[in-house]
């Protein structure tokens, strides 16, 4: 993966669940290339536009990790094409609106921009491509069970 100013391969593959359950979440070369594309096309420009730190709460997930966290079998996380994000300043509602507006205003092609909630946790899921390679430009709010 190319060197990026704000995001690293380690951050995009890090997982507390993987560590706790001793799941090897090391990506293949193809997945590393996908993570680079996601970072170059969306994550880095978004971080610059937002103007303050963005935390990746979930990036790449191998099959075992994806099952362990309850991810869907077609998750773009498994290909390295998705990241779940939270703003470093904690202003998740403002961040969610900003991301949606930024994608639209800049005509960024993407598959999904989902504002997800589980209990009290909130995050923004951004997928560059779906598992089929499509870019649906889908935006919506979801409650994750």
C-alpha cells in the first residue's frame, strides 16, 4: 500500500475482535491494492475536507472476522473496499451529514454511504465498490442488530 498521510494499512486491518479471538486478519496483495484505492479515492480526500482526524473503526475483514462481527457474507469489507468511520472530535451526527454532502457535492463515485447505529454506537460506513463491483451511490440510515 502506498504511503498515505492520514491512514495506514495497519489501521485499516486492525481489529480488537481479531486480536481477542486470535484471528489472522492479514490481507492478500489484492486486498491491499483495494485498500489503497479506497484510501486514495475517498478516505484521504475526505480527511482533508473534514479538517480533523477520522478514526477507522473497521476496515478490512477476513471471512472469519466478518462472521465474528456479524457482517453480511457479501460485505465489501471482505474485499478491502469499505471502512467504518467515526470523527476524532466525536461529532458523529455532524460528520454523517458532512460525508453525505461531500460525496454528493464532489460527485464522488461510491457504492454505499450508510449511517449505522448499534445501541449507542454510531458510525459512517463507506463502501467504494460492492462485492459485485457496482457503485450504487446508496445513502441511508441503518440500525445494526
